[in-house]
């Protein structure tokens, strides 16, 4: 009589899921993309798009942390920021003949 209804394949699968969760402790995330982008992604099934998106999110978070760190150390006031913003926009407008 078989006392293991799952079978060895099922046990390996369960072990893999538990091991993956404990080692990587990852969660799933759903994103919304355009139909055109979906079609382009589907053309390249050899690419691990989940890894690409994860890497892009990690890089963006790194940039946010860097900006936060710089802002924390900054002596600029809100008034200084607005004045600099105005000067940059004026310079860009001049440069592009606007």
C-alpha cells in the first residue's frame, strides 16, 4: 500500500518551494504593461523578464537611496531649490531657443 500519495516528484517540488522561499524570501508582484510591450516581450522567450524587471527595480531603488542620502546632507533650502530650478529652466530655454 502506497502511503505517499504525493510521490517523490511532489515532495521534491514542495521542498524546492520551501527552500526557495527560505533562501530568497521573494514575493510576487503584478505589473501592468501595454499590449504592444507584451507582444515584444513574448517574441523573446529566451529572456528571463522577471529577472530583468527585478534588476531594473533594484537599480531604481539604489538611485532613490542615493538621492535621499544626498538630499539629507544638503544645505539647500526649498527656496534655493526653486531658484536653481528656475535658472536651469531658463538656461535650457535659451539653449533651445524657446
